[in-house]
C-alpha cells in the first residue's frame, strides 16, 4: 500500500485518479493549488505525487525541486493537458518519474502507479553503501541521492560524467569516487581542459619524445600515463578541442596511446571521471563535441543539485565553513545572529556552494574582532538581492487578458458603481454600499471567463472537443461553465 498525493485543480481528475488508486489499495489525498499541494507533501509522508502543471497559483513544475528535497523524497509524475516536449524533458531532468498528458487512460494511470510505487518500495529497501564523503557537506534529499550515485559509481570501473552548475562541487565528487574505489592508493590526476594550451594539448595528455617538436629537449610523460592504475579527472571536458576528441575516444576504448613523436604505443589502466557545467548535448548539436565521445563519457551520469534546490543544507554548510576559516585564520570561533541564516536562505546563490563560501569569508573579514556574524557582514550585492526578494512591488498586477480579447476593467468598475444605491460617480467619495474588493474581483473574473469561453467557441466554430482541449478543461467542467454564464454551445 502506498501514499499518493494528487495536486490538480480539476476536481473530476482528482476524483478519477483517487478512485483508481483506492481500488488498487493505496491511500490518496488531493490538493487543488500549488501552495496547498506543497504544504500537504511537506506535512505527510507520500510515496508518489501526481502533479498538474497549470495550477491557479502558478506552474506545478516550479515546486518540483521542493518536492524532491523532501526526505524521503516521493516520486513525482507530471500530469498535464498541455503537451510540451521541452517541458517533458525539463521535468525528467529535474527528477520527475514520468510525464503524462491528459486525458490519460485508466490503464496508463494504473501502470504509472504500479511501477513508480514499486520503484519507491525497492529504493526504501536498498542498503546504504558506506562511503567517505571527502568534505561533501549536507543531508538534503537531492544531495543524498547524488551521494548514493557516487557510492555506486565508486564500486565499478565504468566511465563517469559529473554535470552541474558552476560551484556545485564536481571535483569533490570526482575525488570522492576515487577515494571510495579500489584505486584509492593510486594517483588522482586532475586535468583542467579549459586551461590546456591548444598547441600543447596532445603533448600534455599523451606525453612526447625528445625532439618531437621545437623545444622538446627531453622526453615527457603525459597525464594519461601518470593516471595508470588510478583515476584521470577531466574537468571542463566540454573545452577539449575537437582535434583531440577523436584521439582521446580511441584511448578510452583501447586504454592505449602513442606519445607525440613516439613509435610505439603505451598502455594505461586508468579510470576516467569527467565533469562539465555545459550542456554537452547542445554542443553536439552545434558540432562542437563528438557524440560518440559523449556516449563513452556518460556510462554513468551524476547530476549535482544546485544550492537553491538544497536550501536545507545552507546552514550546515555555513557553520562548517565558518569553523574551518576561523581555524585557518587562528581566530576565535564565530557565532551567528538569529537572522543570519534567514538572510542566507533568502538568496538564490547562482554561484552555488563556491559563492556561499566566498560570501562567508568576506563576512568573517568584515566582522573583524566581533564574536558574532550578522547579515550586515555579508557582501553588499547579496544583501541587496535579499532585500529585493523580500520587498514585493507596490504596483497592482495587470488585469487578466486572454490573447485576442479586449477586456475593459473600467467598464466593469463602471457597472459596479452603477449598482451602488448612491449612484455616485466613480472616483468620488461613495457610500459604504460600494462593492467590496472581493465582489470586484469576482466580477472581473466572471467577465473574463465569459469573454474567454465565448471567444474560444468562436475560434473553434462551436467544436466543444477542440475548445476543451485548448482550454485544458474536462467536457463536464466546460459545460458547467457554459451553463453558469448562459452561453450556448
């Protein structure tokens, strides 16, 4: 038996899925907005979340990282009436189990429930592989998933590609893979592909013989050979020149190479770990990266979460790093003001952990001899962003206006004013019988819905099936709205 949460604004969809899941023996809860759904998911222990994309208070995709951060994290299936290939890809890349279009058949829903819940059950039974963290800090669900992948990768010799935004700790994960593998006693050789001189890339990777080129006054061992028996870490692998990629592909396949100017091949039993913050698939499409090399690199792909997806780790990261810096500077330990971590959580950290650490070092220097760190000690640009995020615009949002319609809120305001018993002009002081803001909102919404429904029927020439598809509504809900506004289909 599993616990299932359905987050969808359409009551009939929720009822249908709940009926299917209940017949299968699962417990089901429903929420109809993004905020209430996230609140329910955080408060309850759910194994599976069926999440709609278009919700009254925003896109369901926006809370996907929040759902994956819950410990233990539920599997998430995106359920939407708006087919979007790019959205489907983004959902899977951000941890969704599957992406289904409405209307889905009972068979499709049953299949997803069965497979996703079975996977969740098996995942809960897995034994945690013990591993050395090598300085990796945090206990959020996304980070724990990455650590589990790292531990699994350390147990084999397959090539590994680590991807993630800049500052997420890709080199630390590469080192952790090496330290937890059977190659721990051998060399961990780091190659920064972005810093390799273009004219010397082959020489530095594969070595060269004396006299191979001008200035080669002696033979030089390459980095690939230095990694024999150990791990070769190619950082920023997307910067590897195309001219070298083909040769390196053969080295990966054969584990043999020929030094520049050499006459015989040399073997090297290295394990490859590569990392990048670039989209290698996009580079392949542009002809800047070999697709066959990408296939070889991505035998195991570990995607590291950005810091905004693991906000619960910020306090632990900050405390750990401040302690280290104080020990390094040989200064007394620092404590934190009550609102210091609240300030840190109000920033998105585009530079991730690296930016957080730099900000903390600046805060320590700014605090000087003070035993406590305050938000005031953080860099000005970060404090400015935090303040901006906290203050909402005082300007009212623009009125809802569907494409192709000319809504006129002033006419609605005028009609509401006319209903006032005082019959006073809008803009003048009017009596207490003037409609409340809630009534005004209801009237605006009703007028917008009426115009929208009439317009969509005109556009589809009265084809209710097409109109329902465009509007993302079930037929019963669509007819109910037509009846509500007295519109004929």
